[in-house]
């Protein structure tokens, strides 16, 4: 599964605040359109980035820094397309557009328990173990019936069950 790292509080905004536009300087690969993508919250900000983080956090109404997740997959989204102008966006989504390229996100599922992972620049692949854990949580959150084996694996990986 591919993942995309976003700085906080942007990852929180995708997972919890209805942000369905992710701004990049590049278009998503065509093969990603219609596919699911893990949203990864980057590492905790420091220095000048921390001051910028606090300003954006307050503007968004996001939780305090201690209540946010860092260095973890926090959601799964479906990439539905990309655009270079906000004209076709709803007014609610237009506020998220900063360009130059907006990735359009849909079918957002917030993971009940963030999956720790080290992020990278651009698109990157989650390893098999983390992908399996993300998929199990995604399936559970979507209301899919999990097999006894899947429930056992989820319980072993997920602190909610400990």
C-alpha cells in the first residue's frame, strides 16, 4: 500500500476535519487514481516549524500538540483525481486549496489506532506488516466482518485489545 506523509495538523484535518484536498507540486501517478492511500502524520515539528504548526493548529481548531499523532498512519483515503484550479471545488473544499496541484480525496477512514511508521518524501510503500495492520483496521472501520484469524491478528497488533 502506498502512503503519503503530511505534516500535522494537516493529517489530522484529513482524518477529522473534512479536508478532502491535499496540495502538492506534482500530480499523483495515474495508477493511483481510484486507489486507496495511507495518510501518514509526519514527525513532531521543531524550531521554526513548531511556531508555524501552532498558528495553523489554532486556525484549524485542531487539538493541542500532545493530543495529535506523529510518525504514524492515521487514515486511509481514496484518491479520486487531481486539479490545478479550485473552480470545481465546493466552497467548503475550496478553503483547503493552496495549489499548485490539488489531489482529491474521498472515502476517508480514520484508523481507530494509528499505526506507527517512519515516513518519507513523496509517495512511499508501507512494509507488509504495517500494510496488513492498516488494512485490518480499515476493514473493521468499514464494517466488514473479520474472520477469527483476522480478529486475533488485529488483537495482537492493536493496543485497544490489550
